[in-house]
């Protein structure tokens, strides 16, 4: 017999091991699910999780899909550290994409080097503007940023729908709900011929480095972390909560907006009715699995990206439903939350009743 | 607006309000016991797909509703186990439940797209249902519309007039005191979370069995989140939930009647209204911190450990 016992200090080892345990548990559940769907588990596992990584094209796709996850995840993690829950990154991404597309379509005939930087700027500002709404309402009117940022995701989707069905629809596009294709000067340069991964990926690495520096070496980053971990201490030290909320939302909004630019000026090359297959929501999982740390977010984004491209591969090769991807994403977060139990608790063998009574909490959580 | 149009508008408002009432009332009970479950959207989606699947397979709407409630309970059980037993963060776990529900419902519903079932039967009373004006507004709805109103009444009575309701509120306000006088806080919270799951499942199933009798991926379209917001601006009171749900039902169905009224606005902008209205009402209610402080269950969102 063993029982759960509260650790004296949170375990650092478990902090780092927990995402790995969660990933392993997800893979194990995945294999079971493959069996259940009538697949050979090992073969399906290979097709889903290994094969995409065996070709240069596959690795390129991995980095391509990881890019928006990194950008959104890094921003969300900064907010989550300060207890600011922006869960509307998908809306900010969408508005960033719209803003960049407006610039690209407005300067349709201009072949100039400043066009791409201008699009990136527009995208970042668009994302920031969208994120500023929940920040303003939370700081000014005490309104839940979770609900407001989420409501604005649906508003952003509908705005995009209106634009591609109306004002921004390609007049020569046979009435398809999409914009004109962007001209070359408005497309992000590819990193390598034959791969689709583009300049947004190094940009996302820059964001990781910037976020790491911000959290580790700036006073603002320190203030936000204190506010998240010890709100009372932050209050006592006179750290301003509104400033944290604004900082978190503006940074994560700008990064999500850039992720949107990366999509429309990258693999899409135009504005379509759907810009993101839920990258902004997957980034929530990425932020938690990455332990709210920029480097962790980078690694978690690669894993999450593998779930996307593995899901596509499995759909093509094994006719598995693509919805499995979403299922795996949800499972990963559940397993992570469960495994995190062992950061604060440990399993101890039950030796003496007297000793157990002396040390164990009376309300056993297991 | 002419009379037939007005009747159609009001009648469809009741339909749109019903799933919101169901989901919100479940969440209200959960929150009154001190637990914040952000997984409403996920539980509704799974309820919608399971209810549709079972109704399609058996031909019985009642069985579909029952299955949807059970599916909601199963989803809520995951949440309850993580939050109440393993003490995980309520916000993160609720988000996980929604993301999982989105994935699971898409997965379960992959073969159901494009199929339809017969919509839920509507009440038909001799004489009464045929009355002009009053008939279609009072006596021609399906059972769930009436059921949702009864639910509001029942929950309101249970919360205010019974020992069980008092216990739920006590646990929500001060779990430590409730524990100290011998109540099983965790057990009671399991109960309220599972009840919330059942109600969310039913609310979801109403979408796929009555409102639009088919399954579409992500068909709740944020209704779970609107239902969550509704609990806040009802200031955790059943009455408020009902008023709010009918208000939002009206805003939601406005887009389908806009042309008849002669509103020439792109449909996307009308479809934005429920979300924008949610934000506006949230701001109005939350603007005064006192309103929230006085009404919000004190322990909402905080885990309880009996040690």
C-alpha cells in the first residue's frame, strides 16, 4: 500500500518530467485508439509520429506548422505567468492576418522591399488592437478577460467571413470566398527551395529569444512573474496589475497577429474564409505543456505540430479521421494536468500507521 | 413588423433560449458550490453529438436526450476527478475539457455529417394550440422548452428553500466551515459538477435534436461560453439566467428574421450580435465591483483540501 504525501518543496524534476510523462501517456492512449480503429498499432504509430520526420519535406512542414504555435504560445505563456488568461489568440491571429492582407491587397502593384515589413507591422498592430479590447475591459470595467477574449474570437471569424465574401473577394475569382492571390513582394521568402517553411520561422525563434530575455532579465518580466506567483506580494511591492494585464495582452496580441501574417503571407498566399485551424487554441495547450517557459513552448510547439502533420499523414495513408488530432491535443493537456499532481505530492509506501498519521494530510486527495 | 413575423420571432426566441437555459442552470449550480467549470462548450458539443447519434440509431428522441445527459456526466466526471480529486487548476482543466470536447465530438461525429433526424415533437393541444397569437406563443413548443422553464423554477426552489440548496450554497461560500460542521465538501461538489455536465449535455442535444436537427462540427458556436457569461450577469441567480437567456435567444435569432424586418445588414454582422451583446452586458454588470463581490460565491475557482 502506498499513499500520497505532500512534498515539502515542489519537485523541480517532476516539473520537467511531467510534460514527458504526459506525452508518453498520450502516445500510449493513441496506440490503443489505433487498435480500436482497426489499425496495426505499430504501423499506425509509425505513420503518425515517425514517418513525417523522415523526409526533408516533412521536417519543413513540421517547422511551418510549429511557427504559429510558437508565436502564439510564447505570447500566451507570458500572460499565463502573470495570471492573465488570454484565450482569444485565434481571434488576434485572424485580425492580424486581415490587417496584413489589407496592406498586401492595397499595394497590389508595388514591388518594393518595404511591403513585407509593413505587412508584419500591420499584422502585429491588428493583433494588438484586438487584444487591447479585453485588456481595456478588464482593467477599466473589471470584466473577465477569458470571456471577452473568447467572444472576440467569434467576432473575428465573422469579420473575416464578411471580408472574403464581400469587399476583399477576388473579382476574378469565380465567386469563391477568397481574396486575390498576393503578389511575390507580399509573400514571405522561403527558407529553402522545395519546402514550404518560410521566414516566419526564424522570426518565431527571435520571439522565443526575446521572451526568454524579457522573463529572465527585465524588471517588467520579473514584476509579471511575481504577480502570477504571489499576487499579495506583488500588491505589497506596489506592482501595478493593470500594467501587467496591458503588457500581457499587447505582447501576446502582437505575436498572434504576426502568426496570422505568417499564414496569409506564407502557405495560404491569400485571405481565405479560415486562416487558422485553431492554432490560437492549440497554443494554450502548448503554453502549459511548455511549462510557460519560452524554450519549453518551442519544444511543445514542435510536438503539437507533429500532431497536426501526423494527423494529415494518417488521414491520407490510413484513412484515419483527421479529428484524431484534436482528440490527442485535449488528451495531452489532461495527462499533463494529472501528472502535475506529482510536482506537489509524492507516493510514499505506508509503513507504520503511527508514522503515516503523523505526516500524512488527513484528507487524502487520492 | 407584422403579426405573423412577430410571432415567428418570439417563438424562435424561445427555441434559441432553451439550450442556453439548460447549460447556464447547470453551471449555476456548479458555481454556487464553488467550482468554476469552463468546459461547458466541450460538454455541450459532446452532448450534441452523442444525443444525435443515439437518436439516429434508435429513432427515439428521449433515448437521445438520456444519452446526451450521460455523455455530459461522463465529460464532467473527467473534470471532477482532475479538479476535485487531483486538485488541478480549475481554469486550466476547464479549458482542457473544452478543447478535448471539441476534438472528441468531431471524432465521434465524423460519419454523421449530412444526416438528419425528425425534430423533436411539438406540443399540440386541441383548441389551445390553435388559438390565434397565444397558441403559437404558449402552446406549440417542444417538451424541452417547457422543461427548461420548469428546471429554472425547480433549481430556484431547491437553492432557496431546501436543505440541499443551503448546503450547496454553504459549500460555495465557505467550504472550510461546511467541512468543519461535517458536510462532505468534495462529495457534494462531485454532485454539482456532474449535474452541470448532465444539463450541458441536454443543452447541447437540444441544438442537434430540435433547433437544427443535424450534426455539424463545432455547432455550439460559442453558446457554452455565452452560457458561462450568462451565469455572471445573472449574478448567480436562476431568475436572471432565464431573463438573460431569452434576451440572448432574441439577439441570436434576429439574423434569421432580419430580412423580413427589412434590415439590410450583412448577415455576418448580425451573427456577431450575440457575442458583442455578451461583452456589453458583461461590462455593464461587472463595471461595479460591488455587484460581483456581493453575489459571487466566495470560494469560486478555489480548490478545497480537507487538511
